[in-house]
């Protein structure tokens, strides 16, 4: 009878593992025996966990497991990743919390092993050393926050239109919908990192009846759909707290071989609270990082009370055959909705240009900074709606393209522009800017000719979409600290010189730029005492209505 019980548990777990989305990453088999709980590696690096039948009721009674329960030493020298992964695999199966051992220091070497988190996890005061100097697979996360719910193909939806309010489907739960038309290319990048664009893609949330959450609307027309999937959204919040992580930086060749030795979040409804991440050992060369906290293909994620670190900037040869600085990030958000960063800061000086800006994002909607002190906000391939409030942004400032409403309030910005519209993606924002109760220190106080809205657009490159400037810009109670300005400074401009060649009607744009219609100004002051101007290129913006009432 005992053997029958064992076989039932083993076969049940094997079935569940195969059914889970991240099963290939987990690669764990749990066996229940009378022997002591221990972990070892089998064939093909499969993690085999022997759990004592005496330990199971003890673990269940206390409601959590420690890493030490599965053999973690926590001495800062022994590689503990197998024990850490085993603890999470068991906790996932038994629906138990995981707690790091107080005062432990867990060393994680370069082995390809991902610990999959599906239950609440308290890293507490424990330290984690992630050694990236010799890594088997730079793409493998150290931790993967995953869902037991599976995505599925959505049948019967063959087209969509921008701002569509409902799709004709019946779903088991609220779902995150991902849709692609691979026959249409968007975001055809211009410049040193030029490329041929990416398939048109969108993400949005629908309820069980197919009603679209219009706070994160559909932003493209889909005449065709080549792929559409629905991922049920976990209703229960998953909490991850504490932890003092240090990455010993890689020393790989400086090229676009992004390291993802991180905490990847692919589950909706997650809170990360009180985590710290530092970086050591950066030398003369290194490959860039794809975020220590990497949020993708999910919704409703909050990162709060966390301390991050900007990475040293290295350069390589870009797609255009010329030297280019490589983006390298401690925070990445891709294909995600309603992601908030609250009360977060970084260990290094936000105005130190040796370190790359801390955040990069693509295909996102409703991003928020609140009470943050970070070197950069950035939306590469578009964000629909973003808010920065009660925050301080450093040398790389605010960089974005996208649509909807971008709000900046009660914040101090040290970037070269108050908001920079990324020129490599067409300096486009189809919507509105709202700026209120802010301080702008151009280029961190260095002597520059200041402009509030930066960007560049020649009208000669096809980005895969019509490019817009914000239709309306509202600025209220803004102080521009331009006290350290160059000689012959004429005062700050609303718009940078987006196209120095466009000085009269003879210039023809192959792909016309839809320019701002109205700027509303109230209570704008300057430290220099010089008045706010329209632009160094008044012809380009001659039709913009500036209202100072």
C-alpha cells in the first residue's frame, strides 16, 4: 500500500509539472520517501527532490518552508541554487510560503537553474550573491514568478479596431489578451540601432464577457490577426518581500548579449516590496543587462520600497556600423499593463552619466512612477498612458513615445529636456501632455540652451505609422532652473528644433509630421529671468496656438 501511495504522488506531480507553463524551466521531480529530505541532480540536469514523509506534516503545520529545509547552506560560498529551486518547487506543489533563513547569505553560481515562484515568498534580511562571471545560460532567470494558469489560443477573433470596446468571446476569467499581425511592421527604428521593425502587436485586458478595459484600450487596427492568445489573470495577489541581492557583474565581450540573470515576473497581480539590488565587479568590458526585475506578459504589478542600481555603460558597434552606447537596465517592463513603481530609488547618483538609465519598456500601458528617485523613465516601442508624480528623475530624464495621456506632476527633472520624444521611433505621441507643479533643471544644471519638449523628425523615414506630436500640452506652475546657461542664451524654448532643414514651405516631408495644435501655459517661471520662447525653429511651429490665460 505504501508503494501505491508513493507511485500516486509521483505520477500526480509529474503530470502537474508537465501541465504548467514554466515546466521546462522548473525541471524538477519530487519524490516522497522515508529517507531524509535531500536534493540531487539527475540526468539532463533534472532536479530530483526526495522529501521525507516525516517532514511533510511539519512543513504544512508551520505553513512555510526554509531554504535550509532543502539543504541550503547560506554560508556565502556553497552554491545554493539547487536547494532554493527545490524549496520553491515543493512549496508550489503544497501551496506553502517560502521564507529565506534569517541572516543567511546564499551564493548562486553560473549553473543554469531557475527557481520558479508560485507562492508568497519572504526573502527577509537574507543576502543573495549572484555570480555572473561564469554563466552557462545568460538568458536563464534566477527566479521566475509564474502562474499555474495556462494561456490558450483565442478562437473566432479575426480582426480588431482601435478603441474597440468589446470582443465576441466567452472566457473562464478576466484575461490578458495578446494579439499580433505579423504582416504589418511597426516601430521601424531609425539611427545607429536601426532595424526593419517589429510585427504589429497589442495587449489588453478583457472580462469574462469580452468587455475591454478601456483604461488600457486597443491602440491599433488589426485587419488581420496571425496570432491571438488569452492568459487568465490570477485573482489572488502574490507577495514577494525583502532580500538583499548583489550581482557580481559579467565580464563578457561588450556586445548585445543581454544577461537575464534576474527575477522575471510573468504572473499578474504581484507585489514586490522592500527588495534591494546592488552591482559589483564592473570592469573595462561587459555585456548589458535585461533588468534585475523584469516584468513581462502580465498585468497589475507593483514594485515598491525597493532600492536598485544603475549599470555601467559600455559601447559596441551598432547596426549602422558605428559605435553606440548599449542600453543596460535594472528595470525592464515589456508587454505589460498597469505596472507601478512606488517609493523606489537607486544606489548610485541619478545624475552620474557613467551609468545607464535604470528603466526600459516596450509595448506597455499605464506605467506609473510615484515617489521615486531614479535616473530615467523610458518607453521604447510605445506606452499608452503614463504618469510620473512626486518623483525626481536624473540625467537621462523622461524619454518616451506612445499615445494617450502622459502626466508629470510634483516632480523634478534633470534631463536634457523636460520630456524627450525618442527620435529613433519618430518622436511620436498621439495624445496629450499634462505637466504641473514641476521643477526642470536642464541637463542637470550644465550650460545648455534649454527646451521643454525634445525630439527630432526629418519626415524622410517610414517608422511604420503616422508620427504625431502631442495634440495638446498643458503646463501649469513650472519652474525652469536655467541659472547656469551658455552665452548668448535667449531663454528656454517650448520645442527643440525638431528639423533644422524645415525653415520654409519648400521643404517636403515624405511622411508628414502631425504637429501640436495648442500649448496652455500658466505660471511658468525661469531662474534666468528670460521668457519662455516657442522654438529655435519658429517656422516649423508657426501654427501652434500658445495660450497664456
